[in-house]
């Protein structure tokens, strides 16, 4: 194996693969390194792969809108053939419930208007016309099942919802990463699996490369941390964490799979639902099931993990809590005796907005804090990181003069400084998986 590259990307999940792909497109000799046996084998494989446009900040909405266009024209983005097949974008639409906490989606609506994204502003009647299986009474704010008021309506009807038709999901998140791997390889990119990084080598505050657990040294003047839930460990290896104002942590999450109401074809008639009133999001899942995730309401205790290689992968009471919360909205939903779904880790920042940035160590970059809400943005993040690396390596002081990235499809400018490691916690964030 060669031991000298222009850039090393630590991680071969969807964002790491897209970053390697975009750097290879710029003519760099790039190596993606991952401790797992395949691309997308880590937290990407556990992603709900939802393509939705509602975020708590205009920058988040704009990033998601740009990403949408890559996914709907996936083959064009890749520019190559994957012998194992390309993933498909499945359009379902997305209904986002209005709550006091999200300010009845006023900021989201303004951001959608700015980008000319079509949507419908629904009242309770229109909600049930689209999905007659829903109970439109208000149950929030979300509570634990042990709370005496759980399941008791707190208002006759929720305030309404925004329905965004251009939303959906990707058929297979892991396979999407394999697609990008093949595209990167077609541009000269290399991938090394079953390779655990043991050291970030540096000299005179300049990164020199990495050392693997087996002692192999690989040299590069640029190293990019896209290690998902392990990102904080890589930052500590590089000695850059203390300088960061925004940091990352691994967060354990449970996603539930339950049968849809009997007699209702949820795979064809269902939609993505983001429901802060009950504290859950959901989407259609194969086999006429409903996938249910948590929107991390304040009553829940978030379980941060110190060792991403050692955590409880069994379902807990959280599974039951999420299913019962969703059952308030879908009362005929069937709840099985045996839990099923996914237990995995998110890579979260302090304000749930990712870090796309350089670091205090020259040549060391980060695309971290992305799990849970950035799968849909992966192609954009890859292009953004490639431009950031190119300009900083050419001498630009990104901390004082932030790099601006012009989005390919929406033509909207993006100040990459918004994602700085040195930023203050963003008060406009949802402080949840919504981002």
C-alpha cells in the first residue's frame, strides 16, 4: 500500500466518502481510512436516511434544500456506475407539526419562502384529509408515560402543520455510501478498511499524517476528521479539542419499527412526520411499518457515551416511551410485544449544529457533529469541505476571513464560518435531532 497522499479522510461513512470524492474531483490523491470493514458500515448504516427541508436555522434549511437536488439526480452526481446498484430516492412528503417551541414554524416558513420551496399550510382538517389515521388533538409538551397527564389531550387541536411535498427518504443508507465509494475510486480515490487510527502525527503545529494501530505510517499534509461518533477521540489525538468552543459527544439513540394500523397502506399513503407536540418523528418503513425516532424532548434524559466502542445495544424503556408517544398521534398503531428497530450512536455538538471547519493544528480539518440530521446534506458537506481545504491550504485565514461556498443548485451563498468550532452556541437551534 502507498504511504503518501495529498489528503487523508478519517471515516468512510456517507459524509467521509463524499468529502473524499469531492477532493478527488479536485485532483488530489486521497485516502479514506476506516476501522470498519466496509464503507457506510458504522452510524451511516443506522441512519433513518430522511431527506427533509425543515431546520431551525435558515442556513440549515438552505443546506438541506441544496442536498435534495443531489439525491433526486443521484446518478448524475456520481458520474459513474456501481456494479452493485444505485440507491433510490423515494418521495413521501413531510408534515411538520406546529408547536410553541418551534414558534409555529414561522422561521421555517420564511426560509422555505426565501428558497421558493413549495409547501402547504395545513390546519387540523387538512391534516386528517391527508392522513385520516391521525388524531389532531394536542398532547404537548411531551411527557414520560409515567407522568399522570400522559395521553391526556392538553388542547382540542394542534395549531396546524406545514406539509412539504418535496421530501422523502433514501432506500438504503449504507448502499448510498458504497455508491460514493465507487465514484471516488473512479476519480482515483483510495479506501482502506479495518484500519484503526492510533495517532495523528504532527510537527511544528503542522499535521504530518496518521499512524495505524498496526504501526503503519501514512503521510499527508491534510487530515480530515469525519469519524462520526468517534470524532471526539480523533480530535483529542490531534490535540485540538481544548481550543474548540463547540465540542462533540457520542449520543445513544433508539429507533423503533412498529406495524402500521391494520388496513392502511402506510408505505404508499404515509408520510414523514416531524411532531414536536408528541416528541417524535416518523416515516414509512418497509413491510408496512412505521419507523419512529425521538426529537429529544426536555423530559428525556439523553444518554451520552464515553466509549463509542462499548455501549448498550439492547432496547430499553426508551423504545416503549417513543412508541407510546407516537401512539397518541396514531391511536390505531399496533404495538408489538417484542421491540424491533435500531440502536446506534449520534455524533452531536453542543448545539446540534455540525462543525465544518479547520482546527488549531495546521492541515487538520473537521466535518463532525453531523449524526442524526446531516445524512441528507452529505454531498453538499463534501463539496463545502473540499473548497474549505483548498482555500485554507492556499493561505486563507478562515478564522478571520471565513470561506464562502456558493451552492451549485440553489446558487445561495454559504458562509462556512456559520459552522465554526469557535462559534458561540446558536440560540436558534432546536437543541434536538431537528438541528
